[in-house]
């Protein structure tokens, strides 16, 4: 590994233990952090960069030239978290007490930083994922659910090279469901580890991660939710027929008769389009939903076959139905199946010119991590505090290449 380390008490194991704790981040695109690296001396680009996202032009037919506008679609990626682990001891402690610093502090520091990064990543990207499988509060116990989910991703043009990152209970359920399939590839290893290995059901790699996010759905009293007004497009919808409701960002819903399209071929996928709420909303009778993806009817960014019809029924994931339906707040672990291009994780190097301090870095090309260490003696107290810092950020880049699995 290509590792640069200055202090003797910070080991490459810090980076290794960090990498071993990031099952979710390891499957995401890690290349966007280059925007903040190798800048000319004094150059600054700020906390946020705009990254271009590929779009699929619409194909025209006929000899006449049919020019369509060029769409420069971008997504913001921001450095939003400065994370640290700090510790300190006196010179007397350093002389007669402190030992095995790497085992007792720096390695656990790397593991804790990794766990925090993984947890924040999941919390900040899952709500943008609108394609889902399963039911809130219920474990997925059959293979068909995963296979149908992968088929939905294929229908909307998701690239291969899919990874599944499940919370441990979800992993246990799907492995248990396959105990009777003795010819499953890698079967013996699956049973020994309690985790799938190798390609299963169209998913290339399976991982379990105890830091996966939890979502608690919104709720409503007896409701018959319907579209209120024809020809609505964009990222908001007026609906009616609601009882008293309190919906949460990350709740998902479908609209009767509204299918998604393949973003490249623009053909009807045959699957109902699914949407994820972007903001909380509460009230009674009527509501305005803000959601992703936007309803776009034509052009390179087309997402659905047509505008939703006035009075079309709306089904919220977790609701008892569509007519006189209710929904109770239900807590559910969120697992993710995705291609790396769905999400970005960025980690920028922090400044090293700190007055009066000894500063070093832990950089590892394999782990794609940059950490800064600082130690500084305090003559007033005879203490020598030490800290390890990271500057990181997360973003959904192409969330249509991801699938969210509800769990227990």
C-alpha cells in the first residue's frame, strides 16, 4: 500500500481499520474527491463542486434535422463533515503508563472513523433512492423479491456490477431462505459465514453492514389518496382524499397507471414509477408532495410515460391499500443494492500548516483515504493532546441505479 505517515504512534493500520469498517462506502464511486487534490498552491475551489451527470439524447426519425437542446445536468457534491477522534495524556503518563498506543488508540480510532463515515453515508443517500422492494417492518425472505428488484434496475438501464449491502438481519433472512439450495454457488462458504459470497440473483457481490440506516415511515388516518388535477409535472404534486397525515422524507409511493421509462430507449418499462418524498409534510385532507425523481414527459430526462391522470390512485409503501387506507409509523432498516455510479463519497486532505503543532498525514492509495494527525504540547498543563481528522462528504449522483430494500 502507498502510505505516507509522519508520527510513530499513527500506523498504516489506522487506514486499514478504517477501510475494514466501510462496507457501504467501499461500493460507491470514490473518484470525485480528486477535485480537491493536487491543487496549485493557494488555489481554492470551495466546499461544493458540480459534477456532470450523463444524459441520454432522444433519437429522432426522418431526414429532416431535428436539433434538441444540450442539457448540462449536474449534481452538487459537498464536503459537509469534519470528523475527528482526539485523545491526550501527560508526559508523566507517557513515561510510566501509556503503552501499545497503536493497539489501544490509533487502530480503534481508524475503526471508529470508518464506522462514522459509513453510517453518515447511508443516512444521507438512502432517501434519494426511490426504487424499492419489500414492505416496511417486514424481512424479505424470498429470492424472487431480490430478483424482481434487479429486473427493475435492468429495465431502467442500470449497469451491471451490482453490489448488495444489507443490514445483518436482512442478510441472515436471505441466507436462511436458501439453506435448502445445496447447489447454490459458494454454498458451503455461505453457510459457514452466514453471508452470501459471489454472484447471486444477478447481484455481483453481497456485504453485510451493521451501520445501515433506519427509516420510520410517516402515518395517516383513513385516506383515499388521489391526484388532484390533471397534467401535473415536475417535483411537486397536489393530492387530495387524505385523512390526518404526517409523511416523512424517504417515504415512497406509486401512482396508478404511471409507468417509468428506460432513460436511454425512452420505452415503457412496464413497471409503475416510484417516487421518494424529499421533505416532510403534515396536515389533513389535501397535500402537496415534494419528491424525486421529477415527472418529466419528454426529452433526454424523460422519467415517465405520461402525466398522472386526475383522480389516479396513490399507493404509499406501507399503507394498508388505496381506499379508506391507513398507514402507521413503522421503523425499518434500509438495505441498498446499487451500481457504484449511483453514489459518491469524497474525502479531501485537510490543511497541514498549523502554527506550533506537529502535523502529519495518513494517506493510503488502496483505501483511498486521507487523514490528518496533529499533536501539540501544552506547557501550561504538561499535556500533549492528539487528534486525527477527516473531511468528507456524500452525494447521490445517479440514484436511479440503486434499489432500496425495506427490512425489519
